[in-house]
């Protein structure tokens, strides 16, 4: 019996190696990362963004975010602003779609008005930060095509970990990027670093993930992310704290009515 | 669990504002500059894991010239209860309906606080019982609206007003119950695919009064507001297609006069990342129609609005909105500019300017040719 298995494995191994193109391997990595991050249900979390300009001056944004995992389609998210105080109560509802543009509604508390906004704006900066809207929306497998590039170390901040480097090409024509290079660690399939290339194909930004923590014995979330814009010298630090998983959020917590009273 | 009432949270803003007029007003009692301070604090408290909440938002403005503009209002004082499939608002609240930018035809629940701003976007608090239920087929809002607030109008020393001025002490009502008439309203709204649709009906005291010349107790000619009973059915639709927002607002109103229709139809097209910058430029065009034509009380009866929204997407949240409304049959025109930018961590600078030209002398608003102004506001948020 044992011999047979070894024989079969020996016969199949070269076939598999030949069959897997870089595109297939890239997709397989993305699918595996997605599989490992499936089933979290819902969560709430606090976000603190610190924007640094070239001179190093900083300003802070403070938000609360709640997300509901999509079963057949993408996730639903509400982000509510707390700081700066002049935008306190402003809230953004996003329905992510696996295929096609996301749907977004913005609530303006001074007018009590909910506005559906054009999802075309996805490449635009999020509240003046170095994050684009599309960087913050849920990363569905279907949103990109993939190509495995190489194995590499994950970088200074993730010592001892080795990574797959995966190239992903956004499907949406409105994306601000030609490609992204994602360093995914082989141990837990967590993104460790992303390089973003602009529409001209030049390196625009790098995002580094720090201080991963595991929740519900399965799901990894980085506590701190740093986005550096290589072209402007500006950077944005994003800190996540107070993750609360499986709080019982439902679809009814993600509509225009709940957006108006989101705090 | 009993939670102390003081466990809530205060936020809001305090602002100073200055207005400068280019020309003298036609009434000698009007000044060319005007200063005021305002405060809009908000108290919010929630309990039962946010299933219940209490909101209190008073507002006050003190104006250097206009005693009518010096005023206070309770914008919100309400208890909200939310359950899985329905929610209830009890108390004074504010509701917005609609999709267009140049005017808000469908929006009718709250009275306009006109002394605040000519654009009519500031509203007075409205007492209400509001019941909402969210279903797969849409959201239904039912309103019972006891207690009517009169529209505010600038007083005799104020600018941006009609000549003669509106004497709000002389208001009268079609209904014998006057301010105590209980209005009701209902709305169905739904979002699906590219569509956001709302159908609404309002029955009760119309928010915009009919103004008629009369004499006050001293024998001076003034305008007296008269509030009729109306039935208004409204439709608002927005289609969101990539960088296009297509918008329609339509109302049919039945009051003392004949039933009439008014509508706003237009679009907003956004150029994202203008000239390789992070800036966005939104181009807006709306056509404003009122079946009553020349007899329509407002500025807008057969007019074209063209506008541009310039958003810098910077850390200071810098934004400009410029727009011109042009009458299609005369050269009457008004141009408006709004700009805002954050200064420091929690202060906001707002500028506003409006210019009027070629309003015919025969028009009841001819004096607005004199009312070109620039307004600067600095608001501290806490």
C-alpha cells in the first residue's frame, strides 16, 4: 500500500508542477487566503488614521467601523466619523460586490441627508489620507486577476517569515492602479506588504501590515498599517483597536435608516 | 440596566459670522454689514445597547441688526427606539427627502428657517411621531405631525428680504385650528440596483406661505403670510451609473388654487482625479419647472441651474460649489458660491457669496438686485 502511494505521488508531482501556471498559482494563493478569512460573521472596530504631510505635521481622524460578511456577495460596511469634529456623525455605507461597482451612500448629519454617491470615486483619497476608497473596501477574490511572481522574505517588519509575492490586476476599469504586488506570508496567508502601481505603471504607494493578532482562534488582523506615498512623501498610519467579533449584526443594521442613526 | 442621564455625550459647534453687502438696501433701515454668533450643541445618550437613544439639539443665533434673525429653536428633542424590523421617533426631529441640489421640492416635513440662509437648507425642528419599517420591498415611514412652526423671515432691519418686509405677527391660516392642525405624511422608499426611489404624500398645513400686502397696526405696508391646507404627492428618483447621477424630483400639489406640478430634473457628472491631481470636479445641471410659471412665488419656475462642485480631497477637506440659475425667458440670473475648509484640527471656515442680476423691475423680488453679498463664517466644533 505504502509503496503505491509513493508511486502515485511520484507520477503525479511533475504533472501538477507543469499544470500550475503563475496565474493559477496566484489565484490559488488568493483563494486560500480568502478561505482562511471566511466565516468571521461580523465585527465592530475603532479606526484611527494619522495623516502626515511631507513636513511631518500630522492630523488625526477617528472612526468606528462595522462590517457584515457577505455570503453570496461582498461584505457590507458602515464607517462613522468621530474626528475631526466638524465631520462627526458623517457616515458611509458600502455594499461591496464581487462583480461590478460597489454601492455607496453618504450620510450628512447637518442636513440629515443620505446621498447615494458615484462608486466611480473609488480611486479618490479617503478623507484626504493616502488611502483610496478601494484600498479600504473588502478584498474579494473576484476583484482581481492574479499572477504569482516569486518567493521572497516578508520584510524587516515580519522577520523570519517567508512570503509569496503575488501580482494582482484590478478588474474594475475605474481602479487607480495598474497592478498591486502583494506579499502574503506562507504560514498564515496574511498580507504583509502591498506595493501599488499607478496608471502609468510607476510605484505609487506601499502599505505595510504590523502587529498581527489572531481573533476567534482563526482570523488574523493587523493592529497597525502604514501607507507611504512614494511620489508625494506623505504617509498615513491606520490603527485598528477594540475588535469585537460576532456581535450579532444583521442585514437590517446596514441600510439607509441605520446609516442615519449610526454613532 | 439603569444608566445615569449624565452618561451621554455633548458635541456641536459655536460660530461667528459676518455678512457684507455690496449695495445699500432699498430700505434705509437696512445696514450694509451684519454680524452674528450662533451655537448648535447636541446632547446624545443611548441605552439598551443603542436600541434606545435620546437626542437634544438646541440652536441659538444672536444677530447684530435683525431681531428676527436673533432666534432660538429646538432642532431635535427626541427619543428613538429601534427594534429588528421597525423604529420609532417621538419628539422634535428633522427629516430630509430628495435628491436634487438646486432646490428641494419633495422635502416638506420641516419648516424652512429662512433667516438662517437664503438657500432654504436650514430647517426648524418639527414635533412628530415617526414610525418606520424596513422590509425587503422597501422602507415605509409614517408621520403624525402635531404643531406647526411658521417660516422665519428677516425683519425690517434685516437684508435678503422682500420690500416691504414680511411681518410674521400678521400670519393667518386657512384652517381654523391654525398652528394646532395635525398634519400627516407617508413615504415609501427603496434602493435596488442603480435606483434610489421615494414616493411620498403630505397632507396638512403648507410650509410655504402665500404673502399678501396689508397694513400693520401703524398703517405701514407689510406682507402678511397666509398658510393654506395642501395635499402634496412627491416622487424622487436617482439613478447612479458609474460617474453619472441622474436625478428627478416631481411634486403635484393641491391647495387653495388649482392643482399644479413642479419638478427638478438633472444630473451630476464627476470627473475623478482631475488633471492627475487628487481633485474631483462634479458638473451639475438641473432644469427647474413650475407649472404656475410667472405666478410661482419662488425664483424658480422655468429656469436652468448649472453648477460645479470642486473637491480637493485634501486633509483640510477643501470644497467649493459654484452655481448659476438662469431664467429661460428673461436675463434674470443669480450666481452663488460656497466654499469650506478646515483650519487646524476642529475649526471650519465657510464662505458664501451670492450675486443677483437683471431681476425685472416688475418682479416682486426686484430689490434683490441690491442684495449681492459675501458671508464669512468661522465655526469651532467640539
